[in-house]
C-alpha cells in the first residue's frame, strides 16, 4: 500500500523534529562553564539566529493562512 502525503509528512516531520530537538539538547552542553568560555554576546547571537530561523520556517508553514486586512 502506498504511503499518503499526510502519512509521509507525519513520518518525516516527526523524525526531523526529534533530530532537531536532540541537536538543541547537545547545544545545551556548551553551557557548561567548567568546560567552555563564552560571552553573553555570543549566546545572544546563537539564540538570535535560532529564533530568526524558527520564525522564517513557521511563516512558511502558515503562509496563506493569515487573514488579510479588509475595510
């Protein structure tokens, strides 16, 4: 039986989401000050870029679903 587009989305999105979450957990290991040295500016730069990418990708998922202004 052929996999539907919805089933394929669920399978791939679940796998990719779990991979991203694991990478985020691994990035958290860099917060250990006994092993690493970093500045607040560097941390802000990291999370600023992550936030920017998340907003961009979310916008792609929501494109066309937002209501437009009407008079």
